[in-house]
């Protein structure tokens, strides 16, 4: 039996994805894609190629052709018209997730190693209330690196909102709270008047998981009239 993908419980059925635990030999890049990393170190070129391999596999699930996936403004990949998507990579994991814009208007995924942040980084990324929240969670469930999970959730917020709004959010622009029981989190946006799909957004709902030495977070904002995200069966 095939092992369940680690990202599966984070995404609603409207989102398709592909993941890799590492870098397979010689994943293909188009000439335009290779030009983006021609001067990079080999590790960077491999992760760049593998995450695009994942993206092409996900596009195929929607019946879409394999196109060059080039970074756009802010580093977000340029997806085909009518598609939203997100990529992530960290040591031991690469993944891409996409959906039709008619179903999902904003999508962000992030993966991090399940290790605490280096000293001083929590203070750099967290609001005072978030630091207190992380301390409480660390006392009740010390097996989770909550500071790293907070960083991941903020990355998912940025990845989901920037392509949809063009607004560059900083770490201080979203206040995150985790539910340690049901694997959900809420991101309260501090930026006033932020519009996603023409509607003001104050709170984004996301999901998180800790598995196989990884911490993963995801936000998938459903289009108007679509069901809110939930677990896959």
C-alpha cells in the first residue's frame, strides 16, 4: 500500500499536489528555467528543478500541459491562467500544490524541518502575543517545535496573499494562533483593507501537521460559493 502523502490532510479536494522526499536524478528544466539558476550552487539547482517536477505532475492532474514555471515578482512562480499554486522545499522535502482559481482564490504551502529556530529568530518574526502563545504551547506539547511552526505558518500566509493581492506582508503583519488538537491555525491580518478576490480579508484559516521529521502548513482560501477547506478522506 502506498504511504499517504504527508501534505494530504492539509488540503481540500479542489487542490491537487505532488511531493518528493528528495531530488531524483536529473529532473528536467526548460532553457528558461535553467537560466534562472545557472549560476547557483548545485543544491539550489536540484531543489529548483525538483519542485518544478512536482508542479508539472500537479498540473498534469488538472489536464494542463507542462509549461516553464518562472519566478515572477517577489519570487512567486507564474502559473498558467486560471490557476493558483504554491511551491515549497526544505531538506528532505519538495512539494507543489495547485488549484483552479474558480475553486480556490489563494493558496500557500510551506514545509520546514521539525527543529527549533536558532536563538533570537523567534523574537525577530513573532509579535509579543505570539511569543507568549508559543511558550504556552511548548509547555503543553514540547514535542512540537512551535517556534518553527510559527515561521512556517507566516510563510504560508505570505505565499497565499502576495500573488492574490500584490501586497508584501512582513512577519509582523499576521498574528498566528494554533489549535494544538485539531491541526488548524488562524492568521489575523494586521494590514487594514487587504482585498483577496475583491473582498476584505481579516482572518485566514489554515492547517498544520508534524510528520516524518517535518512541519507543514497550508492555507487554501475557497472561492465565493465554494465549500470551506476540509480534510481529504
